[in-house]
């Protein structure tokens, strides 16, 4: 029997579609879904959600053996999205206030609690996949409520001589100018990840398991870099508002050095000792799944130096309000990554071609971000001191005029 990774997409599909076959698989899924819908016949919203979740899993080529669990997990997980939304609002407010510790405390407590509740629901109450989903829902909800309570307490402590405006169209417009490009970027990234997952799912359960474990380790690193990039974005906007443009360029250098210092131990750890880390999420130390995970980490980890530089540069672009350039760099990275993954996965490289698409997309996206930084940003930095000097002279002239007017009033 030929190795699964050596098969073409058509051959893999043919292998997967053998008896009982794809048609029979659809029939079984339809029968299971019909039984579920019959139980939910009095709840039309639940019926619609069941259809969407089940067919969503099917469309991304989710293997039949994990289809039911995937559908069940997503059906519960989506209920907690409002908690995630309000928690992120609270985190943004804390960051704007210069407080990065409070959201970290909430996140740390929520994550540790989630692990404990996972163990309780799965091992203690025997709830299986549903237990994992409900544990996430519960911990997200508690963290969200506590974060919002602290936010309202902080805001109520501010004293203002002006009437508090509950809603402002002008402020909404300012927020939308920054938020909408970020929303589009995140949505596009999510769609790209779904497409990548559908390609990965065609390689069977072993590749899926190896990728799922390795991508957790990868996401931990990328999330850390993204958080640093967000901090640099806040730093940039604050210094631009204060007219301290020289600090923006220094912030870029400091951010680059910081992420590269972090990269050194992470790259060494993932490249040489990744197998031990993967065993935190897997049981078999010698199977094809862990080999897939190790290959993923060894291909991606050396390029953390590249993607971390991109995220720092993107933070500067966002902080300067250059959202169009930021979106161009981000979308180019993702489009190339998805396209290259689809093309290379159909060659003899198989799933290895998918992992190789990540570094290619990162390198091109980083190149674009750096071009935008060294051209547009430097132009802004060069113009801003002249603008600030002109504004200073105008303010000085106004002050002299006011002083002369006051002196004239005193002589009258």
C-alpha cells in the first residue's frame, strides 16, 4: 500500500471515498442530522445552527470519525462568542489606560481555570467533547463579566465637568476608521485558515492530529508577537499625538530587538526539542502524527525572526493610521500562503508543501511591510517636525498678539 502523503489529491479522495463511499457518508450524515433536527423540531434557531455547523464541518473535509465531535464542540463554542467580544472591548480599554497587567491577570486566571474545569468535566463528569466546550464557555463568561465590572468601576472613578455623552457618531466614525480594516483583516485571515484546514483535512487523521498539536505551539508564539505589535501600535499613536516623532523610530528598533531576543530560545526549543512539547498534546511519541508535528515546527520556527519583524512593523503602520498599507501587506501574505499551500499540496511534497507555504507568505508580507515603513513612515516622520515647528510659531504669534491686546486694555 502506498504512503498516504505520496498520493495525489485525486487518489487520496478516491481512497477516502471507497466503500462505504462518499455518497454513503453523505447519507449517514443526513440521517444523523435528520435525527438531531427531529429532536430540535420545536426550536427553529437550534435547527438552523445544527445545519450550519454540520455542513460547515463537512465542507472543510472533516473526517467522518471526528465529524460528530467537531459539530458538537462548535455548536456549544459559538454561544460564548459574545463573552469574547466584550472581553476584548475591556482589554482594549485597559490598554488605552496604560494598564496591561489587569487583562493579563484575567486571561491567566481564565486559562488556568479552563484547564481545571476541563479535567473536572471530562474526567470527573464524563462529559467528553461537550465538557471541553462547556468549560471554555463557562470560563470565558466569568472572565468577561469580571473584566467589564472592573472597567465600569475604573470609568466611574473619572471626574468630568462636562456632561457624559452615551453615544457619539463622531467617535463612532473615528473608531470605525481603524476598526473596519482590522475586522476585514481578521475575517480574511479566518477564511484563509478555514481553506488551509480544508486542504490539511484531505491528508487524513494523522496529519490533522500532528498539525493540531503543532499549530497550538505556533499560535502561542504568534500571539505573543502580535501582543507586542499591539503594544508598539499604542506606543506609536501616543508619541505621534505628543509630537515626539523621534521616539517612533526608536520604538521600531527597540521592538525589533525585543522580539528577536525572544525568538532565539523559542526557535532552539521548537527545532531541537519540539517532540517533547508535542507530547503535551499527544500520546504516541513515535507515530506519524508526531512526525508531522515535528516537521511543521522545524519548517516554521526558523522564520519566527521574519514574522516577528513583520508584526512589529505592522504595529507602527497601525499606530500611524496607515491602515490601507497594513491591509495590503497582511492580505498579500495570506493570499500567497493559501495559494501556495493549495498548489504545493497537490505535488509530491504533499502536506509538507502546506507547511512550506507559511515561510513564503511571511517573507513576502514582511518585505512589503518594511517597504511601507521605510517610505511612508519616514515621510511622516520628516513632515511632522516641520508641522510641529510651524504650529509652535503660530502659537507664539497668537500669544504675542494676546499679550499686546492685554497691554492695550490696561492702558485704556
